[in-house]
């Protein structure tokens, strides 16, 4: 088996944590039981690009239990849990000397070159050819296949401009080495039945491609299942934002001033958690609806300019770029903590910070750095500006990821088994499946659901069995 992880001897530790996680992931385990006999993913060759954590290990082993042949990478250079990666490679039946699990190409602390090398490796099936399904988080695997096919069609890979981001130059280099006149990436794209996308940022990319007419295969937007974005993004971040801050710095959050940039699903979870710790939370927003929500939830809403010099903790949650600039950072208090929990690292202008004259970067420990300005004051930047909950801590807990990943598995089954029902486009799962995901998680929390009477169901115009809300309902 080809694979590349940090240390296979961590597999036993990983396996013990996977076993704990399985108990906390009732949705995924129920799906395993439901499809044990029919194995609807038999024949599926799934390339996954999603944070290689313990929770993801349970997802991977669910896909395998349903019959899929899987290869995996992390979708972030810092988010891999090395014991999880090792356990997945060894597999439940294998040993360190005779691994029998799934090929994983991921370790904590990859360089960007290594990251893209891993992605290319996981897209390359032994014996030639590529996957027939992608399970993506943020859209990097989808991007590589699309760009490869695009440049093969154009007959050349463009040269990067001097001021292009470093990462883009690395992608172009990789493509220059891997595009072929026979159309290697074109063939990979043609073989893909579809992609299921995990996060807000990846979903944006898919809708853009569909709008531009460049999307090459159908996609299911898993993020906008209610049981994903209204749970993982919100309650998941409510848990893991604090975990990231604590493990990175262990500063007392109570009494501090915390600024949350963006009040979407992730921002709502983060602001709630920071308030729960006793911080005075200030929100910034560009959308009047979200700004009004934040105000009515009791948060001061103002601009970053107004509070940049008084806050102790900053968390960006926007999925947008250049939210915190180098100039903002130079005006922050001594030892202000600067962090991002959005998908990509460009919410904080790290490149601009590094270019400030006289600035000195010092590693406190991996993924925690001080940046000292010429006047002697410094700020603390978490995970080099990448998502701090996965870079500095272990991301969301199992139970909330069970909701997200049950949607992922259902979406994979949909696209793989009903391909002809999904012409190129971006889809969300039907509401009855969203409700099914929620239902699978109720027992574990001791929730007792009220059953509609037939008359009540008729009165509100739904079936006793659901779906209970129209598609436009917002929760
Ligand atoms: P969202 O679209 O619900 O929220 C983003 C909010 O930021 C919006 O309300 C938008 O109006 C606001 N915003 C945009 N530009 C802004 C600016 N310049 N200043 C202030 N606010 C601005 O998106 P969601 O679902 O909250 O996701 C946000 C990011 O977090 C995405 O990149 C997503 O992929 C990522 N994500 C990260 C997770 C993690 O575990 N780290 C989990 C889930 C999502």
C-alpha cells in the first residue's frame, strides 16, 4: 500500500480514540448498520480531502464499510492528527508491519509543496486513473482536477505573476509537471461522477464554477444541509474556538475584549462561546441582517477600525480575505491574540505582516508565534493565520461531526448510485434526508420527539412522517 504519514507506530493510540469517537458518532454508525448488507458504495473510488482527524477516521471507515475504495489527504497543512492518520493506514484488521487500511497522505505540519504533492498522490489510483468520486472540504481537490483539465484543454500551464500568492505558484508548478498531452487531468475529470463538498468556502467555489460554465461534474453542497451548517459551523465552533485559544495560549478569556469578525454560522458559535467564558464580545459585519442579529443577541457591533487598539482577542470567521491587515496588527495591544477560524489563511494578511520593516517572528511552540514590532510590543498569531481550532486544537468534537459526516455519506451514496438524476449542477440533499440525519442523533441525547396527529399534520399541511418544513424555511 502506498501512503505517507508521520509515524505508523501511533496507530494503537489512534485506534483507541477512534473507538471512543464511534460511540459519539451515532449517525455514522447507524448508516453502517443500515447499509452493511447492500454496500451501496461498492465500486466507488473516493478521493477525500478533509482534515485527517479522529472523526474523519470514523467517516473513512464508514465509506469503506459501505464498499468504497478510498484514498485520503488533509485539506489543511496543520489539521492532521498523526495518530488518526496512522490508525487509518493500519486499519482495524492490520498491524504496523502489515497495514491493511486506507492510503493516507497527511501529517501535521506539511509544507505547502508537500500539501499539494499529497493531494496529487491521493488523486492517483494504483495502476493508473483517478477516483470516480471526490469528497472535498474547501475545494482544493476539485480545484486541482479542474485546473489540470483547463490547462490541458488550453495546451499550456500559465506562468505565475511575480505578485501571485506563493501557494498559487506551487499549484502551477505541480500542474506543469503533471499535465500531459494525452490529457491526464481531463481523463480524471471525465471519470468523476461527482463531488460532495463540506464547507461554506468550497461551496462558494462550486457555485462560481457552475455560474461560469466551468464545473465539470455534479456537486452536492453538504454544507447547506441544515444538520451541517447550523450545527457544525455553529455548535462545533462554539466548542472548538475556545479549545484552540486554550491550548495555544491558556489566557483567561473572562474579562477580556474579544472581537469576532463575521456573524454567520461560525461567527455566531464563536461569539456565543467567548461570551460564555465571560469575554466582552464585539462583532463586525458587512451584512445588515447579520449585524442586526448580533445586536439583538446583545453584542456591540462596530468596525474593526474602532476597536483594533482595545481588544485582547481577535477571531476572523468571514470566509473573506484581508479582514485583519498588517496595519491593523501593528496598532493592536501588546500580546493581543490574532486568530482565524475561517477556511483559508488569507483572512489575516500574514504575507503583509511578514513584510513589515523590522518585524521579528518568534516561535513560542508549533502553531503559536509572537510577532514583535520595532517599538518592542508584540502580538500572538495562532496557526500562522490558518484555522486555529484545527491548527492549535483538535477541531470539532465527534458528536457534531457525526451530523456533518452522515450528510457526507448520504450525499456520496446519492451521487454515486443515482448519477443520472444529477446533471452538472450544485445540489443540496432533500429535506427528508436532512431530517433523517437529525433523527439519528436524538436518542443519544435522550430527546423524546412529539408525534403529530394526523389531523395536526393535515392542519399544517405536512405528512406525519415529514418533511416538516418547506424548503425556504430558515431554522
Ligand atoms: P457565513 O457566510 O454564514 O458567515 C460569514 C459572515 O461573514 C457573513 O455573515 C458575512 O456577511 C460576513 N463577512 C463577510 N465579509 C466580511 C467583512 N469584511 N467583515 C465582517 N464580516 C464579513 O459562513 P460560515 O458558514 O459562518 O463560514 C465562515 C468560514 O468558516 C468559511 O470559510 C467556512 O468554510 C469556515 N468554516 C470553518 C470551520 C472550522 O471548523 N474552522 C467550520 C465551518 C466553516
